[in-house]
C-alpha cells in the first residue's frame, strides 16, 4: 500500500499530515521520512500509547486520543490545519450517522488546498454488515459495515464534495489476486483534492 500510495501524496517538508484512525502509527515513519509533519488520532488509548512510545524521539510527530466520530478541528490539539489526511481502514467501523459526522469533522481539519487519501474494503455486490463476527485473522470478535462502492462514494458527497473536494483517483488498491484475498470485499482507494 505505502509503496503505491506514498508517491501519489506528493509530500513536502511543508506538508502537515493527519492520520485519522492511526492505530500504532503505521503511516508515521514514511510520512516523517518524506520530511512532512505527522499527527495521528485514534480512539484507543493503548494504541496511542504505543505510537507515542515508538515515535517519542521525533519532534515532527504528534498523537492524540480522539474517536473518528468526534474528529473536529476544534478538538485537535494543534494550531494549523492539515494539508493531507490519511484514512485507512476506519470507515468500515462506523455506522452511517457516525460516518457522516466523521467526514464533516474531517473537512474542518483540512487546509484550503489539501489532499485526502481514503482506503477501505468495499463490498463487491451488496452491503455487508457483520455484528459480533469472529475473525480468525484478528483472533477476536468485531463489527463492521462493508459498504458498496456506490454507497461509499455517495457518503463523500455531503461532507467532502460539497466542501470543495473532488475525487482525483478511485481504484482498486491491489491488482494481484493474492493481495485481494477476500471473496466478498476488495480494497479500494480514493484520493480527493481541493
């Protein structure tokens, strides 16, 4: 993912990157290596604690506990809006109301000229909702909503498209069948700019 996407982000030393739903900061090192500033948010205190410990020696990295549906620039502990945002594998965990709220809040965090990278697994034929589903991969029970391509793009309309963003790229993340290893979903990515 990073090999394909990082060059498309066009990061520079003046770039300020928000990683919403950052987990342990999976995107932090590549963003910092590009010379940009990184700021990650996640609802999980333990994941943020791990990220802080991992990247404590980097002055250009910051982290904050903040759930996706509460994301809003007024709650971000930084003074400048972001030129870039990364949203990777977060939307599937949000119900429809929380998704709308998240996207509206994300728009408030973005500078006038900015770029959004959104990557999500999408349902191939129809919406797939999993409740209390056991995952052998995660070794845990989880809930998720795999929206169709049309549903996901439509969700961008109210909060992002109406706020000046337009979709520049909309594609499958992986071309190789081995990397698209689920029968019902496929990884898609979107790059939006304004």
